[in-house]
């Protein structure tokens, strides 16, 4: 970065005018971060306004662009939602920031665009069709069908699940280490252990030669999928990126010259291979060239799984945002006891003005169904019903698998035991599904028809892939290429398709999904006829009515997961689903997670593993892995509300674990 870049008081005031309510200003902690342009880490407590502080810095740097040396700014986050938030809030103020040489996107999009795709093109002399787990799954299925025809159907299914990656216990990814391609577990990044399933008394593992042959076959298979099918799993992009950096290390110099300063938001959510790649490109043991600022909260690392170990190692210079605009002092004083990483510079200072103490709701087996209504009563008593902020009930573990014994065991509680109508949300709509009807049922709910139109066209693209219909240069069709091709081939069919798309979208909005599905099925032969094809390999996809997501989950907000009472609506969801959110009131329902110890010493619930923290003792980073997992969930769940925090704990655990609770900290209520 040019040495003459300097952030002034006038710059900060300009950002305050754009981002903060009238009369509000950034405090000293945030000003120190906004002014700092060194390589640093920013550790920010929940509700500290770190994103707003980052946006302020970006708005200010926009005024300094273009830098005199031609370099730009790189902004990375873990999710598209986080990037969309940045764009929504500042893009209108920062036109230069969203154009070359700058780049704002997810870590995945950065790796794809600057490393994986360039290396793929140089190696295979073509572009990959798509880097996407759903397309990769589809390619595996197709490849197995034609290359493992001597396998039974079940054997093909077993092979598929092993090869998908990130979807089963034995999944793996390719890793490039010491100039060698290796198989590593996608769960922990360690070398993949290949072993024969244990069956029978005379079980004997694979020999070393057999294990080596299996490894060679898996690596060859992965390369074939990449090259012949043009399909890459998201993880494959990092593998190709590592090879590219090894073979052409000068790429690192080019990237560092292009991006003078790098911001990585939500750093705690990065997986090990993502973390390592960023370090390899931009830091290199301190020889960074670029200034890299990593932003987040190590105590909230629950994104992919609740990680017991954290890979984020602090830089020499660490800034902190300890002031929480979200949390009140009574809530902040409780939350900080659950922070695993709390050195002498750590604190959570609750700045939100509210004096309501956190509540513990004590229940018994026969009153478990009364917990949420009782919570609603407390919300009313504290005059929180009309808050603009949501009121939510959260739980770590939500549903049981189809296990009758577990479902009937009152000692093993999950969210569906507290609220019988709970249906686990399936997440946001996907780009691809296993059948036509799912494309019509699960789409992003917006005020326009565009998401529906995209879904229908995506269904047509899947049909073309299944029928092996490609462009003249043997590439997969995109939505634009399909529309353009039909327009060039037959203008009447082009007009017919556009009219159909409109009518189908309107029909779905009018809840005529079955009629629309039938109409599309009737149209598909017309579509394929344009390519001189008939329905063949896509028949099951077109006619199978078993949805990817249960019908009850038609609206992705899942109406069954809401408790309603006299104008009060409370959403019931998982802790993972509320990370990053701000609530008016939150009820945390503790849930069963594994078992450590026996009898009265058994520990399966948060109040058992974390009893000392409930009693006021700061947790230490040296605790066991399961205690770490539990405390991270509590830290995230407890740090959502501004006004009212409640946790429900069974009477037995109160009696055996928490009989010394401090009433200066907690209000204890019995659920009747």
C-alpha cells in the first residue's frame, strides 16, 4: 500500500454520517481499528459493531482509490450472505471499491477466480463446467453408472457416498503436500485412513499393497471427474490452488502487488485448508507485502461444526473491540464467563441500557411443555412484546434420528422434545435438486418472479446435462446460452418459452404447483426436440415426485417452528441459525450431547459440563474438547439478546450441579 494513505478525523466523520444514526459517533476502540492499516488481528466481542467499523474503513479507503501504485483492496468473508450485506450497505457510496483492481467476495470465489480456474485451464486446456458440490455429486453419479457397470447398484451407491466428499463419515479431499498428491480426511485434514469394514470373527484388514492401490484408484478417479466431466467439488479448488502456487510461486507476488490490503471477515469460520491458503498467499511467516487484517471472534467458531480446536493463531498486533452495543451489563457479565479465549486484554463491556437479570427457568419432566409459554409470559411482564427486534427460542441439538429408544428416553432432550411441532429447517433453497417438482417448490421468496424463473431454467439445464446435451464447443449450457440458442434456432419457440415461463411462475405463486408441474412435463419433449432429442436418461428426474425437502417445509421460514400467542410470535430454531443475529429476548434450551462419566458424575448437558461458569468462574482454554464445544454454543446462544436472556434447566441438574447459583446474577423461576 502506498505510504501516503492516511485516515483523518474528517474521514471518520464522513463515514459516521453515512453509517450511524444522527448524533452517534465511533468510540475510541473503533476509531483505533478504523485508523489502523497494519497487518493485525481484530478480536471483537458479540454486538461490538465490527462489521460497521469495517464498512467505515472501506468507505474511507474508497476516497483514496485508486492507490498511486495501481494496487487495490481485497475483502473476503465466509458466506455470500455476508458479502451481500457489505454490498447492500455501501456499494452505492463506493463505486470504485466494487471495480478493478479491487475484489469483494467469498473465500471460495477468490480461490476459484484467481487460482483454481487458471490452473485448471492451463492443465486441461478448457474451463471447468462448474465448481459446485451439487454438480460434482451429479457428475459422480453419471461417471459411476458408465464406469462401474460391473458393480451392483448398492456397491455403486457405496462408492458414490465415499467419493462425494463432506457428506459422509469417510469423505475425503485431495491435498497437495511436499510436491505430492495425498488423500486427507475432509473432517480433520489428517491423512485418510483406509481400512476394511469389520465383519465376522476372522476379519483381516487390507494389506499395505491393497491400501496403496485403493489410494491410487481414488486419486485417479478424482482426476477423471475433474478432467472428463469438468466438475469440481468446492474442496477441489483448494487442491488445484495449492498446486498452482507450488508450480508458479510468482503468482503470490502478483496477487500481493494487486491487493495492497486484505480484509478477512468472520475469520473464525475458516476451515484449515482455507486458513492455510490465505497464509501461504499473503503472509508467508511475516513476509507479507500486503497488509492483511483478520476480523472475527475466536469464541464464536461454530460455522461448519463446533470445533474443539481452533486454527486461528493471533498476530503480533491484536486489537480488541470489548464494548458490546448489543449486550446489557447483566447479560455481558454472564456471557464473558463462557469465553474460551480471555487473556488480560479481554472483556465484554455491556453498553446496552437494560437492567433485566438473566433468568433460569427450572422445569421437570411433567412441565417441559410449559417452558415456552412461561417464557412468553416473562416477555410480557417485561414489556418486550412490541420490540422491533425478534424474540427467539434456540437449542443446540434439534432433531433425533429415527431411533425409537432415543426418542422415548426422557433423559436425552433435544428441541423437538421441548416443542413437539418442531420441524428442522432445511436451509436456503439449493441451485439443483434431484427431481423437477422440487425446483418448483423450493425457491427464494422475493417480490419478483425472477427466483422462480431461474429455478425452472435450472431444471431445464439439469435435464440437458442428464441427456448429455452440450453446446457446440462441448460445454454445459448456462441459462443465458440456452435462451440465446433457442432465440437463434426458432424465434417462435423462443416466444413460446418466455410466455410459458411467465405463466408457470404466476401459477406457482397462485399455489397451482401440481398443474404447473404437469404443464412443464408436457413441454419438455418440445424443448428436447429443438436439440433433436427425446426423453431418455432424464425420465426419472422429470416424473419423480419425492421432494428433496419435506412438503411441510415449503416455506423456508417453516411456519410450524413458531409459537404464537395473542399477537406475540416467537421463532423456534437452532443456535447455528441465529449466529450473528440480534434478538430482543432469547430462551436457550439445553440439550443432550454425548455422555462423559457415569451415574451422578455423568455430563451430557451444558449445565453439567459448564456448571462452574454458571456459578461465576471464568472458563479456561485447557478444558476438554466436549466442554469447549459446549461453551462455544452457549457463548453464541447467550450473546444474542439485548434485553432478556433465559435458559431452561431441569430441576435434577439444578439440584446436583447448580445449587449455589448467585441470585445477584440470576433470577430463578420455577415452571409450573
